[in-house]
C-alpha cells in the first residue's frame, strides 16, 4: 500500500503544467505546455510562454 502511494505521489509531481489561452478578438486558442523531462523549471517555461501570448492580446481560459 505504501509503495503504491509513493508511486502516485512521484507520478503526480512529474506532470507537466499547461495553460490554455484564447484571443477574444479572433477566437484563436493557444496552449502553453512544457515537458518536465526537458525543462529544469517547467512551470516557469509555461509562464513565460503564456505571458508572450498575453502580450499579444490573449487571455487565460484555463490552467491544468
């Protein structure tokens, strides 16, 4: 039981963050996601991506 719980905790920590944005003027949808195995700080990489879209008029519609 403890091993299964440990595995679940480790796997949950490995999930990559994701932000979905939409441009209200055009309706276009963009997604920012970083691969946790390729980035030292995937949350920061996603945040930088989202901020660049927001500078172009996009708004966040969800974070997962």
